[in-house]
């Protein structure tokens, strides 16, 4: 079969899920004809993604979170206001997606949580069936347990957004930390951890690795570092105007996002701190690394709560890395998670084969 990917390009998670899925489909004899990535206007895609995509990559303007420059997370009201002002650009993106979907020769579109793809399907009903892949679809499953304390307005808005990304989708493949039965269009599948991560040898290099969804969180990391300068810290970020490595001193450095370097440093760290994205937490769990999650917005609050229930580590309100260091002696890696994740390729291919049979595709 031939597949076309549409990917939400904010952060790292959906991009690496797309890379892992392309690798799986290619090994199974299928073809990915192209990748369309929604991104923030004025930004570029991480070089690692373009270099490893293996197929033509095209971009379009899409929605994104607006973050506080002081490292306090996403600003909900300002995000809505910013997108209300940008609707002409998003309308052009929808029309562009409509044309690309009409012209493509793909048998199936796989949408990695890109909302404008959902809008395009809702408005124009493209002939190509769409399958949606993301952890967020697990939030729509009746068996999912949400966090007990969360802003209800933000939570309902996030769930509405998630449904919109999947408008008229044939199937929702919900990535999960653990196995669960399906429900309606929702099928629960293992995380999409790439082969590079599965083949790494782990060690304890005595440093804390981190990933910052937004560079504004670096302020909090530096503040903690000034109090505990003896703890080696290596943080990856996406800072457009920064060099490849920003070395603060001998024990703190910020690195531009490079997926190969990130995974290698993940394998050698003693613990991992992040803003609560699903993908890197799964990589850390697979490699047996304790995790501290600092949610940047309501979606990541759901991720972090679910991850702690699955044995990933601890959640925190800020980048107080003392919380992570205190947790280290109590961490127990999860063999069940590794076993579940090792089934990822076979479960995904089985689901796609079932869709092909239903649609009469070869």
C-alpha cells in the first residue's frame, strides 16, 4: 500500500513517531510517498527530521501553543487570541491540504495529530481514508483515567481539539503506556519507539538529561543549577538563534535538537527531565531511565498523570531537579512496558491490514 503522512510538527514527539512508522512500513514492503508537516510560521523543522525522512517533506502554517518567556508553560488565553488573528493563514493551509490530498496517489493518509488535516476532512471529505495516530486519542477512551486536578475549560478544549484532529477518521490508533481493549474506532497500540533507541546499550554517566519543549523553561533550569552546580546537566532545546551547543559552564550545557545525539545521551544519563511529552518519556522508560515530568500545558498534565501510573517516574510543577534526584533510589524499571513496546510493529501492521481488508485495498 501507499501512505501519505500529515504530521503536527510542534515539539519532537509526533515527528519521531512518523519516522518510526515510516521505517516499519518500509520494512514491511509498503511505500510512504510524502510527508506534510504543520509548523509554526517563521520556524524551521529540526534538521534531523528532514535528513531522516527519506521522502519529500513539505510544510504548511499550522496552530501552536504560545509559551511564557519566563518558563511558566503555555498561556491558554494568548494562544487562542494568537490563532484567532492568524485564521487567514490557516484557511490557506486547509485549501493547500485539500489540493494535496486530491492529487496524491496514496491509499491511506496517516495523520499524526495535525488539526488542520482534521479540518480538511471535516469540510471536504477527501476520498483517501484517514487513520490517526497519537497518544492523545487514548484520552477519548472510556477506560482512560484523567488527572484529578486539572483546569476543566482547558481539558474540555483539549478533548475537542483532539476530536477535531480525527474528524471523519477511519480508525484512531491510540498510543499507550500499557495494553487496553479497543473501543469503537479507537484501537490501543504500543508506543512507536524507533529501532535506534531499541538497539542502544545503557549506562549511568552521572548526568541528568533534559528536553525543553520551549526554550523559556531554560530560565528555571539555570536557577536550579545555580543552587546545585555540582550536578551535571545536559538539556536539549529548540532555540532558533542558538549555536549547536550553548555551554553555560562545566556542568550545564544546552544542545540544539538532534535526534541521534539525544538518544545517545539518553542511553548514558542517570535520569531524564522533560515537559511531559509522550514520546521521549516512552524512550526513557524503554531504556530504564527514571523520569521527571513538568507539564507545559493541560495535554501534558494528562500525559504525566498517566505516565506516573505506569511507573515512568514523578511529576513536578517546576524544574526543581531535586524532586528527580530524591526519586532515583525508588525507581523500578518496567519489563512489562518493554515487552508491550516490542510488539509495536506487529500490532500497527495488523491494524493497517485490517483497515485494508475493510476498504478493499491491496
